[in-house]
């Protein structure tokens, strides 16, 4: 089955200056995200513009998908839309890599992806862009007070009576030992 994410670019390559819009809505399972934050039934909306030049094709645009996760402080469900950015250069034949390719980070922008069989498959590109855009440790709101470290109460909705004291961590081991001793005495 031909995927809408595989685009034939022969026409574009023949006409430098020509543009082509690639607008695709694909199911998330196509990308095999293997990420619990993205529901595999979600739609991924892809909007890429391809522009032909004498040296190859420039692909720029974005891919959006809904994500769902937990607030890193209070564990409430949080959701949003990941907006992955796509910005890539493709060329026919061997990828033109700079000589100083050893320094990975500086060479990234000048790297060119090869065009194989006059086609570009955007699947992996979209996958990477989306995964980069999903937040690793989101917050339900920027000033989320989180949970009480002692009783676990949600400070956004309750006020617990815990006394916030900073104990010397060296006593923690002794406290644990004391707990065990109490258990054996009973
Ligand atoms: Zn929160
Ligand atoms: Zn508390």
C-alpha cells in the first residue's frame, strides 16, 4: 500500500524554483511512536512545503499530534499538542556531507538527505520531529505547587497540616532502623 507520506519528487527536481505542498493526515500508528504519551489512534497532521532548487529540495513545515501525560509535580493528567518542526534538505545521489562531519552538532544543518528512486519518504522525519516536540516533564500550570512530600496531599486543592522541616538526611537511616526495632519489640 502506497503511503501518502511517500512523495514522488521527479517533477520538482526537473523544475528548480517549483514548489509542492504535502498535506497529509495520517494515523499515529503509521509512525510506530512506541510512546505512551501519544495515542496510536490519534491523527498526525502534516504540512510540508517542498521547494526545488538546483542543488536539491528543501522541505519545511510541521507535524502536529495530540499528547497526554502527567504533571511532573502533582501527577494530574496534562495534555497538549506537539508541534514538530520539519526543516530538511534533500539531494539526489550520495549525501553531501561536510569534511568536518566528525563534529556532529555543527554539521547537522548542512547535512543533506539522499533522494532514493525519485521519492522522499517523510515517515521517519515526521516521527523524529513529533517525538522531539512532546514535552518530557510537563506541568499542569507553571506555578503548580505539587504534592506535599510528607503526606502526598495535593497542595493545589488542600492544605495539609504537615510541618515542613528539613531533616538532616543522615538521621534517615537511624529512623528506619528504629522503626524495625519497634516492630520486633511488639
Ligand atoms: Zn501539577
Ligand atoms: Zn502534608
